């Protein structure tokens, strides 16, 4: 599958690199009331309840799930007690709000864990829900040798006029192997064995030598018992599936069901995201992004970000296709190209993975943009990817 999508701007890019170290990529969450959870700054809020404790988590080089697993272990409580508004990049220095059920704030404030810190905690009556944020502020160091980088960035920024194509970033399709959407497509096609083998044995750009070797051996042998001995301990999800298949070699649906539902939905959503990116790229290639059948314009919220649930005139919202979608001509052609129907998104064998579809702004705002001394600074709405914004400027 192709990851080369159209650019909205035509100014040549500055190429270069980002994310050489976690400190190169700083992400600060913007809460629903517009507060920016600044790095190394303690947030003080009055207690509004005692059932939950809300806290600001600052982490470096930790995924959100791994960080919360480490904290839950330190507090001797189950990981299911925690909830958060949105995941944050692993190779980054980030802040975000988290809630935990029935853990006193004093216990959180006394935690001392490497590369994890609590920047304030307070009592609350409700837990934090997924999506309960406005967006994120980014500060990203660029490494490159383009001599006229600032001039090119300024020209690109002028072309974009405060907005960029709201593509899903490459991390949506897997940080190393970039096959998450392919697994989702195979699940939608009811090719459960192929989907399982793709997840377990596809090597792709796997960097860990032990993992590369174990995946390659499994692809050739189909020996799940043997693979369980070979697969590195850090591949926990793969080992969970292998343990099931070692006992029941033909029960691929059962093996997938051993994974968290959130992980399984990522596969389906990744394929939806791929279709969205491809459709958006096609529209930009046509030279316009205008209203098409089944789409609508939404309003901006108080921060200037798209509010998909509020009709307005500000942001054009396109479809994340699912079984409830009414496809227009462009989308019909896209589905025909991939030889898949909308009915595929209703999975009778695994109904918990069925997806009715949704909407997403086609273009997204890039606010408070600045590029100075090789540092990009800007804010994006929730669900938008900094890497998708930066690709307009780097193009390499």
C-alpha cells in the first residue's frame, strides 16, 4: 500500500529530521477550558470530589499505556482504574491529564519514578473520558542543513494560510512495521488466519533483531509452540496470541480475542484511516477540497479548533467510512478500487469490532505557528497529527 499522499502546498520542503531524542519532541496537552499543561509546571486545582483523583502526568520516552502500567504497579492498584483524554507520543517529552479511581492525591504526589513525574493532583467526582481535551501544543526541534529553511517555511506557511491536510500520521499504521491497516483490512475480509499471521510474522521494518528472526521463523514453520519460545518477552501481545494458538492452532478468532478490544479496534480504525487519507489525497490532487455528497461544515470551538458536533461554516468534514455510511461517487470508486464493501465493516464473527463510521475535518487548523532557530512551535486540535502538519514543510 502507498503512503505517498498529496501536499496542499507547492513550496519545496526543507527535508531534515525530527525526533532524534525525546527532548526534540515536546507535547503539552490543552484541556477543555483552554489551559495548557506546561512542562515542569505544577497545576493547582481545588478538589471537586473524592471518588477520582485527576493528575497531570509528565513523561519522557514512555508510551501512555506503559507509563500508567508503571504507575499502577508503584501504587499497587489495577491499571483499569486509570483513564485519560488521549494518548501521547512515546519518543517525546509530554504532559497530559489522567484520572485514577479511589487513589488519594497524596500517594500520587509522593511518587518518584524515572522519567515520570506528577505535575499536580486534585480530587474529582468523575473520571476523565477519552477525547476530553481541546488539543496539544508542540515544540519540535528540526535537524537539517537547508540554508534558506526559514524562508521556505515562511513561504509554505503563507500558502497554507493556517490549515493543512488532516491526514492520519504514519504512526496510525504502526510505528515500525506499518502494517496495522493491512491487518484491519484482512479482518474486514474475514481472512482471520492471514490477519493473525500478518500480525505475528510480518517482519517489515522490525528493528529488534530477535523479533525479526522469530517472526521470520514463524512465517516459515507455522509452529506456534516453537515460536512461543523464540519470541522476545517484550512482544507481549504477540505472545498472548501465540499461547492461545499453541493450544488451539486453528482458532484465530479466539486468538485475536485474547488481545484488548482497544488494540483490535486499532486495526479496523487504521484501515478506515488509510481510506480517509487516500480519498483526501485524491481530492487535493484534483485541485480543490469542496463539499461533496454526504458531507457537512462544522463550527469552531472557543479555541478556534473544529467542533464536529456543531454545525457551522468553518470546517469541511469528510467521512471515515463504515457500515452506516452513505458513500458518494468518489467513495464508491475508492471502495471498488480496494474491492471491499461497506457491509464488510459489520463483522458478524467479531461484532465487537464492527464500525458504523464517523466524520473528520478534511483540513485542520495549525495555530500560533512559528519557526525560529530550527524549532517549530504550533498548536493542533485533538486528533490531528504534528507529523502530518510538518510533512507540508519538510516534504522529505
